[in-house]
C-alpha cells in the first residue's frame, strides 16, 4: 500500500498541499479571463481528484528504480506515465466542465473554462513529473536511511560478535580441553604439546585482531578457521579430518570477521565429538559470478541436530549476514544420511 494512504494524517497533509497548489493555480487563471471564484470552482475539485492520480508516481518509481534502471528507461517511464496521467486529468476536466454545461446559466462559464484546458493540461503533466521527482528523492532518502540503519545494526552485531568471540576464546570449557590435552601430551608427545600451545596462542592473537575489523578478506577468515581446526586436530587426532575445496578467485571477497568460526566450532562440537569414529569436515568455497557460495559439512548424530540448527552460533551468523548484506545473503542448514550441511550465499565484494 502507498505510504501516504497508511496513515490518515499523512493523507490530510497531502491533500492540504494539493489544495494550496489548486488555489495558486486558480490565482493564475484569474488573470486569464476568469474570475477568482470561477477559477477556484474549476481548479480545486479537479486538482484534489488529480492528487490521487499522482499517487501512482510511487508505483512508477518502484517499478523503475533509479539504481538498477538505465537513464533512458527512467526517462521513457517518466514521460509515458506523465502523459497518461495528463490524459486522465483531461477526462476529469471535461467531465467536470460538462457538469457546468448541464446547469442553467453556467454555459458561458463552461465555455471560458474550456479555453483554459491547454494551460491546465500542461500544469497537470508538470505536476506529475514533479511528483515523480519528489518520489524518487523520497525513495533515495529512505534507501539511504535503511542502509545507515543496517550499518548501525552491522556495527552492533560486530561488537557483539567480538564479545562472543572473546568469551568463546576464554570459555573455561574450551581452555580446559586445550590445556588438558596439552598436559596429556607433555609426557607422551612433547612436540605435540608445544605445537598445540603455539596454535592456541596464534588462534587467540588472530581472533583478537580480526574481531576489531568490520570486514576482512575471505582468505584471512579461512585461515582463522584453519587455526581453530588445527587445534582440534591435535585434540581429536585421526578422528578429525578436514577436506577443503577452495576457489582461489573467491579469497579476496570481504566478509564479516569470525563468521565461519561458530560454524566450524559447531561442526566439531556437535559433529566430530559426538560421533564415535569421528569423520571428515568438508569446507567448500566457490565464486559464481557476483555471488559467493560457502558450504560446511560434517558427520552428525541425529539426536544432536537441534542445537546445531538453532544454537547461538548459527543465529549470530545469520543475523550478522543479514545486517551486512540484507536479503542478498542466505543461510540454510539441513541433515541427510548422517551428514549435517550449512550453505551460505552472499554477494561477492572485494571493496571495503
């Protein structure tokens, strides 16, 4: 529904503005052979009715947006719609003057009114073009406001994601598992213990740095996910295998920092850890024109699917993608034949 029609006060203000326009045009016509009362009787009802015709400018602007339509298409749409609107106005004008003709003693006034038709037709076309221009301006302002609001939401989600990442890094359970694994390795595999300490330190340092940025290259984001998986591979040994299929042309894409980390963490925590024999986590990244497709797949226990589908990590990723890309980004998750898969699609952008 047209935004002006959704609230009575907006409609009243809109009609009031058109009434002012009608009075001004009636003043102009009073200098063209009509008295001011005659001009007012002719013009005011016509332009109040025509104001509803001009509401269609909103639908024209929505159907032919400036951002995605070429200049020629916009000009043709504006010219065509303004002429059609002017034609509708002509029909209204002749019908209204015919009413005067049918009333005794008003035939001469009707004849004088007909002489003003060319001037009023030109005014009607110009007013519709003005309505188109104002509507385009309003839509551009609304789009800018929504983009600004989305940016604010993105910043808020980024801050929340950073705090969640810090809490996850310092999660006693996560650190307990790492430190316990390090302690167990010190006697059996001192080299493995040292390697795990180094990996843990690199992971914490990298996430602290990345969490402070609004976007990072996808290659850096995948490196963070690899560091996390490297730590888990020391813990789980042969139970955790990782297969990567990475389209090299996609690595320059700018993405939210730490948005893959919750997904690979879910793949380990609710997949590998709950399957007796472990399995393979598969990471697929492909660029398809101006779209980026990412899939993360892992073995799963069917009884543990609920937290994976609706957990905090999945919700956080979905909200951050929506805040940054809006409806252009999609996320879906499903299980089939003992495998759980998360699919992400988002616009490819290599610019900040």
